[in-house]
C-alpha cells in the first residue's frame, strides 16, 4: 500500500476522521420498518386484498403446524417465517438460548454455494443493532431459489411479476376511476340562459331525491333559426368500464396471484361449494405448506443437531376423513385376515410399499 495514501497534501496534515450516518441507525431502521409496513418487500400488488389473503393463509397454515423435536420453533416464529417467506422468499432467525431472534436484514458470504457467515441486523424499539454470526448460529429458510444464487430466495410475487403488475395496474386504475371519474353525472340540454340562471337550475337538481322536477323543453331560436323541438334527454358521463374488460382482467389477475401462492382459484369463486373449499385447503396444505414445513424441519435439524419434524396436514385436517376411516377399516380387516392365514403383516405391507416413512400425515 502507498505509504502516503491517507495524507492530505493540501493542508499537510493527516485528515480528520469523517463521521457518517450508519446504514443501520435509528432513522434508517424506522424508515425501513415503515416502508415494509406500508409497501411490503417490493410494493407491487402486496397491498391488494388478494395477496394479503394468500399471505394470511400461509401464516395460519404454518402457525398451526405440529412441531416435534424443537421447542424454539414456536407459533410466533413460524408465523413470522411464513409472512417473510411469502413477501421476501426467505426468512432468517438467530439461534439464541432465549429463543429465535428474527432479523430484518442480512448479508452473507458463501463457500461452494452454501452460506458460511452472516452479518445480520436486528430491529429494536430504540434502534437496531448489527452483529456477525456463523452459519451454524442461524436458521435461514428460503424458497424459490435460483441455481445462479441458491443462497437467495424469491417471493411468489417476484416470480410472477407480470401478473402482479397487471393486478396492481388494474386495481390502481379502478381506484382512480372511482375517485376522479364523473360517476353518475349527467348533462341536460337547456336553452341559452345567463350563467346565474344555469347555476340556480343546477342547484335545484342537486339532492332532490324522490321529487318531480319540471323544466321547460328545449325550443330555442338563435343563430339562424329554431332548433329542433325535443324533450329532456340526459346524457350520462359515467365511463363504460365493460368495454375495457376490467372485470375479466381483474378476475384473471386475481386467479393468477392465487395460483402463484398455491391457492386454487375456485376458493375465491362466487359460486364455490363446500367440497371445493376443502379441496383448495387440502391442495394448499399438501402441495405448498407441507413442502415448506419439510424444508424448515430440514434446516432446523441441521442447525439444532436433532431430529425435527413439522406437520401441517393434521392440524389443518387437510385430508379426506371419510376416506381415511374406510382405509383404516380395510387395513384392520386385512391384518386380521393375514393373521388368520398365518401371513406376516409386516411383509404384506412391505409388498405394497406401505410404511411410516412413506405414509406420512397425508
């Protein structure tokens, strides 16, 4: 290194230490928390009721999961992890003796594509703090990883940016229409009159609910001859939104967001039925939440050095109760017949690939 790299040649003295605002200071933490509260991770479609409904289902499903082998994974931590996974695609917790500490932001270094150390920021009421932790001290959950950067996760909305942008654009446009457009306004033809008379007549129409309003017909002679005689015929100024297919576009974008979160569109259909609701809940628990729960259990088992198991199927009752009852009756009957015939039930179940390691909670 050049020995005079820090020398100030103008003044001939060593420069004073420059003081800057820390990136994780109090103001930055408050602004970051407020931004996250208002706009979410990306600010696109995350404030819509569709996205928030999907996030709530994720929070409720993972929050109710049965946990075996890890007391640190309490309901609160699982709910925070579910919301962070839904909005950011990843969640990070510091492992401490008192419990899991959620981290608001973090940076990491990797080796062979696997994280080895973290620099995390923890939010506090009086200002956040930053500390360094090894990978073994951190629970890092992530979904939607890319082979280019497997240490980063991606949220469902980030993986469906086109649909999220469409939903955001349609809902923003509709909000502006209902706020600015002249809905319910009409134009009535009237003979040429002074402005004061026109304002007086307009005030006469205002707020006249259930009254009979009598006005003269349009019959005026001006600028070269009489105008055609016509009765009062109002002209509506309300925009015709049906030609823009806003209803169909909004429904398609909403269904696309639901599918991105693993929720069948039939769950939000106006004409849905009880069986469809149960199938949608079963699909969400079996194909979305249970794989995430297995990923969380695998990460916890690796970091806590003990077997951890998470089950979302039983608490959510995401299975066919009648089918299970019939299957249990048939299994008991089959085992009884095997015992009478002198056949080993374990070998019989092994032939049909039936076991605890494959049966699961589904």
